[in-house]
C-alpha cells in the first residue's frame, strides 16, 4: 500500500505531521511519499499542483492531504492559486463523493457554540458532490456585459451545471451510506438539499434523486431547500441523518455543521472516486491566522487518516483503534484552544498528537 502525503500550506504541515506520527505507530504495511502542494509548490516550482505531485497521488492507494492557501497568493492568476491544487486533484482523480461526518463527541458538548441539548449525541453525515456544479462548470470568466442591468459594464460569470449521471452516482452513494448506517442502528434517511424553487440545475437534481430513491424503498427520502437546511442545521441538527447536496451548498453547509461538533478542527473528510481511491483531508483550510503557532487542532486530520484506513486501505480495525484513541484523549480532558472549555487542559498541536499516540501504544 502506498500513501501520498501532501501537507500543503499554513497549518497543513503541522497537523499532517501529527497524523503521520499516529499512522506510524500502527505498524501497518504501507509506504509513504511526501510532496509539495499548494502555495509552497508554487514557490518551489511555479505551479500549485506540479505534475510529479499529481502523479504521486494518481499512483497511490490513498492521499493524506493537509490544507492549501494563504492570503499572499490571492492576487495570483487563478490557475496558479493554491486552491487550484485541491480542485485539480479532485478533478483529475475523479473524486466525486465527499464524506463529511459531523459527530459531536460527548466530551465536547460544551465546546460547541450551540446549546448542549442540541448537539449532544449528534451523528450526521454530509455527502457533498465534489467534481461538478458551479465549481467546474464552463463557461466562466470576465467580460463586458452586452445585456443585463448594466450593458457595457464589466461583469463576471460562472456556470452552474449538473448532468443526470453525475447526480445519479452521488445519489447512489448517499442511499448506500444511509443503508449502511441503518444496519448499524441509524435512521435510514437521506435529506437531499437543493434550490429547485429557483434553479434549473437543482430541479434536475431533485428529480433524479427522487428517481434513484425509488430503488431504495428501505430508505426514507426528503427534500429541503438549502436556505431552510442552513437554518435547520443550527435549529435541530439531530433531525438529519444523511444529507446529500451539490458541491457549493455542501461546502457551505459542512462548515456550518463543523461548529456543531465543537470546532472545524474536529471535522474529517474522505473524497472518493469510483475505484475506491481516496483523498483524505480535514474539512478546514490552512488557517493562516494560527499557522506556525503550534495551536492548530490535529484531530480532524488524525480522524481523516482513520477514514483513509477504513475506506481505501482495508484496515477497519486500525481505523477503529485511532478513533478510540481520539475518544480517550478527549476523555482525559486534553483540548487545543479551539475546543477548550472551562475545567479542561489546554494543549498544543504536538502534545495532542503525542497523546493520541500514547493512547494507541499505552
Ligand atoms: P480556514 O478553515 O482555514 O479557517 C477558518 C477559521 O477556523 C480560522 O479562524 C482558523 O484559525 C480556524 N481553524 C481552521 N482549522 C483549524 C484547526 N485545525 N484548529 C483550530 N482552528 C482552526 O478557512 P479560511 O480562513 O476561510 O481560509 C484560509 C485559507 O485556506 C484560504 O486560502 C482558503 O482558500 C484555504 N482553504 C483551503 C482548504 C483546503 O485546502 N481544502 C479548505 C478551506 C479553505
Ligand atoms: C473545502 C475548501 C475548498 C472548497 C477550497 C479550498 C477550494 O473550502 O475543501 O471545503 O471550496 O471545496
Ligand atoms: Mn470549504
């Protein structure tokens, strides 16, 4: 088994180092190879996703990714910006299915900005389509308007689009995930989030998800407009089981869901293609505001490594061991600043990683 390690920018290298430390004590038969990606790759090679980095990820069984981006690259031409690296990896590897599980550990109910009764016991799964939608639709660009409210003015435009097969395959992923969760005691329900009341793209989305749903009579399906979904996520998050939605809505809703778990530093993710190859990364970004300070929460990345062992490397026991170790360090009361609450012990990134290692080997 081969794992590509792409730490990236900002807190990326700090949190990935902790996840690699955790993987290394498991004594599993895998090799790793590390490469630059994002802003640091641009600095070194003039491109955020160098060919060698892309090839490494393509040839690996799985990729562990940190985060990319920094404000200092925001004025570069778009194809050279760090964010294009993660978008390029998703597109080139065909990583269309993004799993973002939002689980509120009982130990963290007081770290959430919501009342404890709203989040205690929360366990929802957001499935975000990751290679379509307005993120990748063509045409896009800037031009001089020839119509609209201000003909002759500079304008910019993007294209929101989904094809039937793209919706079908992500719908199948969602229904199958709900089925798996149901077998493990889950509710067996998919909520498809759309904006069919306004957008053609999401009318097709809703129609196709409804059709596919008929193949899963054991799974309940409901539909919700995205604005209401944003509201319900903070009003009564536990009413959701599996949420399936498009690329942009999923981006936004998953950051909101992150706060239900206590911090975005707790939300892992898996991005899978149809061959079972995956890229695993925390749902958060490079957090330039805290980079280099040794305070970033590495748990989302460590939990992403656990997802990698389960989904791409066929090591479910090792994955469960990591998850149990994370649970243990939280029970011990260790907290990075983002999940700190009164009566717990504030620790840094490295100390948190060391504690997970200790829980694994001790
Ligand atoms: P962000 O997720 O990096 O940070 C948002 C806030 O959350 C910040 O206050 C940050 O300090 C905090 N935070 C994030 N991760 C944390 C962690 N592990 N522990 C503690 N606190 C944490 O989002 P942003 O500030 O909007 O974006 C920063 C940069 O990251 C941008 O360049 C953006 O494009 C990029 N980004 C990259 C990815 C990715 O690589 N997949 C994802 C999101 C954003
Ligand atoms: C995420 C990030 C990315 C996205 C950016 C960095 C391209 O926000 O993974 O959620 O929008 O998908
Ligand atoms: Mn995002």
